[in-house]
């Protein structure tokens, strides 16, 4: 049996609540923005696609080996942005501040390990972000862009401690994606 998978960092409950509240503020003022449930908020490090049961086991071993050599670290982010940056927006997101300190080295180690296991390297540069909402159509994208431009992002930052990396399974349904942990690989403490 194959699973549609990705490697991610889960968000702490307080961060999920804060980011969800920010996104709901925008959703309440424009039409066409669909905000995911707070439990689905996460930071994707690498999308893998379909993997077999055997590959899940191999990925678990690889993530555990990699994670034990990386110390727990803090992640900070702030405000809203839109993808794409020009034209009708399709995604509302929040980014990570100073990712080059600890996040980008972690992503590069994951990318290298996955490459060794036969997974393809991502074609685009890694852009750390948390998706806060998806926009249904170009007209709605224009409305969301206008609202964001007229109402600057919340100036509050969010911070969380990253204690593990996770291999997650994504199951798509009419009501949206459902994510389940397949592997949790704790980072080194101290």
C-alpha cells in the first residue's frame, strides 16, 4: 500500500491558534479564501509523494538517524504574504524569520538523505512557509491581495520550539486533506 507523504514540522497548539485566528480575520473580510482547520497547520520541509510501506520504514530510520544529530531549536515567523507575489493570489501564508540559522541546514540534510534514497531533489528553492489559506479563483485572489495591501500584516511574531521532524501521510477528501503522523523523529535535547 502506498501513502502520499511529506516531511514536516508540526506547530505548537498556541502557534496554530494564533495563526488560525489571523487567517480567519482575513477570511471574514473577503470572499473566496478557504482557511484550513488549525490542526492541519504545519511547515512542510519536503514533499515526497507516493511512498511504499517499505520506504516508510526506511524513511523512519533515516529521519531518526538524522534527527539525533540536530539540536532542538526555535523557529520564528511574522505576518502575511501571498503566492504568487504578482497577479491573482492563490495562497495566503506566513513565513519564517532567519531560516538560514537552523532551518535551512536541517532541510538540506533531509534533502541530501532523501536524494540518497532515490527521491528527486525539489526543483525550486526551498521557501519556508506555513499555508494559512487557499484562494478559490482569480477574482477572489485579487480581493485577498487588495485586502492584504490595504491592511498590513499583524506585527506580532510567533515563536515555537522545534522538538522533532515528522513523516506525515496526507489523505485527500472532499472536505480537505487529513494529515496523520507515520513517523516522529525527536531532535537532540541540549
